[in-house]
C-alpha cells in the first residue's frame, strides 16, 4: 500500500554547490511543477510549462546554482545555472511581497531530455490552494508528507529525498495573512527548505466531513519555528545570561501554492523568458485516488 505518489518524489531536485574536489554538496531542496497551458480530455495531450520551485532565500544570495537531477540510468546529472542574465536581470522570479519566501525558475524540458533526464513534475491540477482548503475538505489535523534533503542528506550518486511525516497544525487565514504560510507539525531541518508538502490521502473521515482521496500539493517548506533557552548565572545581581541557544520547536512553516501561482502569473505579465512547454511524463497521476 502506497499513499505517496512515487512521481512526487521524482519531481524533487537537489540544490547545492560544488566542493573543491568537484563533488556535489546539497544544501537545499527544490521541485518541478507544471502549469497547464493547453487542456484536453486526453491527459496525454495536455501541455504544461515546467518551473522549478524553491524558496527565495535559497536563490537570493547566489549568483549561480547547481541543480542535481536523476538520470534514467540511475545516476545523477548536475547542471550549473547562472541565476542572472548578462544584463543583470534575474533568471528567476520571487514574489513581490518580501515576506513570501518563494522563487520560480523556468526549466527547459528539452535540455533535460537531451541529458537523459525525465522532467517529472507535479501538475497544476494537483495544487491544493489554501483558499479552497475548506471546499476540498482539507483541515487542521490532516496528515501530510514533507519531502526534501534535511542537513543535505541527499545521496552520493543521485538524489534520494527523505520523506517525513507530519500534520497540519494551523491553516487559518490569520496565520496565512500574517506569516504568508500555514503551520505543519513536522521536524524540519536546514536543507528541507524549498521542499514540497503533500497531503496524505485518506478514504476515512468523521461524519459531516470529507475524505480527501487525492495527494494534493499543499505548499513549500520555508523554515521552522524556533524557541530560545537561556542559562543564567546567579553569582551576579541581577543574574546574567552566560549562554543562549535556539532550538527547533518541531513546528514548520509551509508557503501555500496560492503564492506560487501568483508568481507564475506575474512572470507571464512581465513577459519574462519562458521555456517551451511539454506533455506530462506521468499523465496517469491525475487519476490516482486513495482506495
């Protein structure tokens, strides 16, 4: 029994740098999504624009990013991408609200396929927008999967994302408006930034509530809530702090897919360069439901 679509794992891409010996060092997570541009009754004929999603803070201090994709032969392929054009404009786009920790980068499916990489993405039809959570039936307490590379733990030869269990802790409009994110109860660590959060589908529910049988993509991990502990000495008056530490509370922030869509719309409005569209490599995913 599988409750996490294997292609959601395949969509995850490692972000990092190169070590002095030329080996890859993962430090963040990203994943591919597809925005529908040509609809069809036949899922195999739909066309999508492919984008890489990660956090703003993953890209904003870099001039270049190294992205590792999995190849069909079981090995990894590292692409180095200049994050700025020659005129200084960024290849990527962040949300105009600096509090929204998201970035989009247009990806060329043709370039990936030429290097034996299948550009597996999560299609727009599987986005669970926070504005429709109630309509869909998504609520506090629902279980989720957080996918990524905690502490850069990503595999030596190719990407092996880690999957962590969690549940939705807060999704009210107050927290989304204030923090531009909702709260997930899951132990997230550095390296998970930019990874997808997937709803765990279920066929069971309480009376007068909905069972959500599809693995919706809910958002993007951006960080975790910290708390501080201080050690005081009482040999002074008043007592003074001799050490202070910040700890992981276990509560993490997830930026809703609504903001990803907003960045995409701004991308098109600003007529930023966009790569050629592609058909889905996994059209059968749209039919999958828990059973």
